[in-house]
């Protein structure tokens, strides 16, 4: 596909927009804790000074946050094996993504926060470094970054590309801008037919467009941490003969809805306990206050799970442990789905053969959830009906839980291997 680099008038548009939004961006960065780190690098300074003095051929892999960073590392580690003569530049936007990549980065490669998408900042990177390929995970469509890659003859592509229904509606309002940008990309590897269809509707030409399943199926199975506090809870559940409902990555106010659901479960089925894991640590205080208002004192993971009386509500208030508690659960609720937050990844509990249910809002994982749903491997709640009757079979019937969990695991196994198809595309643009 012959790329058409937009003219100067078009290239000025993003910078004008960015400068007009700069005061709001500064306020956002000040208010959002996840953006507090890496200020110098976001301005093209800090670690960038060292990076831009390097020689050699580079492959640049960009991923916005932790979920995409895990995919970025999957692609990066495979590239590292297949192209040992290249150096690698990894960029991200959030502290969680940065921390993950830093732990897994090879010492000879480079990591930085992505600079703000001003033309003069991203253009400087392509001027200084010999970048042979730019890979962007999912849909981080920064106009000046993509335009600069084309101006400096660097092939670029979207990997595991997706556009949620909500984002699709927003992008259609800026069709004139979006269509020009996505047609600069050398290739798009979309996660599922619906995502590719949305790219085509938004103006992408069909050439060098590929549809596969989600790369998230190819991530390594989550590890279970053999830590004393986890083993302590497992022992307590066995001793008290309790079954565990795990509510992972919950947001406000759905966390309150889940607690109220648990009260209904407990009233009828006394042998169930709940572990709730808020997506953001800031919700811990609110949950504690709500439970206190009900006369309930939960046990916190950070306190070492100190059991005083018969306790059945536990709060996971540290990051990095959720998968270990998924492994202990009988039933798993995946949060961000009872409210319009787009949902979270259901593959992790599926690896452990858990019975999974979620709400109707799963736009960010639409292709994955529908694959599970088509195989009878997940319960999706109907927002028009009360929740408890929709999941009561899972609570009272262990055979149904086992069957649902087994089907979920089989969906994961069946959909692994997409990385091979992705690399058939990547290899054509590097050789």
C-alpha cells in the first residue's frame, strides 16, 4: 500500500490541538497519580538524553499501560530471539506499565515514558535513532508519532488492534483526521472481525489488514505466589469449609453492588466467603467504611489476614496477587463490567478453570468475551434482571461450576498461537 504523508497544513492540526489542551493535560497529570512519574521523559528529557546517543538498528515497541505492556513484552521477547542484531526501544505511558517493563527489560535495551505527541518531540527521536520498525499495541494512535515514522521511512503497524464501541463512536466524529492517520500505518493486525470492520468503516484501506484472535490468549499462564498470607487464607477456608467468591478489579459503585450480592448469597448459602479486590487502592477506605456501617469488620491482606472471629469477607489491598486468589476461588466476578468501564480481562481466571460471571459492560474485551460466550464458558448478567437469580446455579451446584470452568479453560487453549500469525506479518517488514 502506498502511504500518503499528510501535507503541512494537516500536520499542524495535532500540534494546535495539543497546545490548546495543554493546560487541561497539566491538570490531569497533577491529579492522576499514575502520571506523576517520568515528567522529564514525557518532555523528551531525562533518560531520552542517554537513549538518543545510541547507535545501531532499533525496533520500537509502544504499549500504553500494564495490560498492553504485557503484550508488548510478549512481542519484544520473541523479537529479541529472532532479531538478535537489533536494539530495542520500549515506551509506555503509565507507571504500572513502566514498572512491569523495567523488571523484564534486557540490560542492553532501552525503556522510557513516551514523550507528549508534539511533532518536534517525536521527530527528534526519529532524527537521532535508526528505527527500522515501530510497533504499537492495540490503539495508541498518536498522529505525530505515526506521521514521523512515515517521514523517516520507518514501517509502522498496529498489533492486537482494537476499537471499542464507545471509542468507535468518538472516532467517527473525527473521521477526516482518523482516516488519514490509520492509512499511514503499513499494516494493521486486528483482534477479531468486529475490530477490523470498525477500522475499515473509519476509512482504512483493506491492503495489509489482517484479522486474528486476541494476543492476550498467548500470554503466559499467571503464576501462583507461594506466600504465607495466601496459604493462610487457603488453610482457613479449608478449616471452616468455606467456598470463595472472588471479585477482581472492581470499581465504584459496582463494588457496593457486589457486597450487597454477597449478603444475599450468605443469607441463603452460609458456606460462602468473599474476597474483593478493588482495581484502585483509593477504594479501600470507602469499602471499609461501607462495611463498618453494616457492622462488619473485613480482614485485609496487608494486615496478614489476622483472623479473630468467624470472618467471611476479605479485602485484597495490595497489587500483584490477584491471580493467586483466582486460583483459590470457586466462582469469579471480573469487575469494570457492572458499570460502563469496559470490563477487564477474563482469561486469567479461565486459566484456573474457574466459573466466571461479569456484567454487560465489556467493550474493552468484546472479542474475548464473545468467544467465551459463544462456547458457553461465561455467564453475562442481564442488567434488566436481578443479579442473584442469574448466578444462583453457580453458587449451589458444583457440577455447573466445574463444567463452566472447564469450558473456559478450553477456550483459552483453543485460541493460543496467534503470535505466530502476527510474526508472519512483522517478518515481512523487517526482512
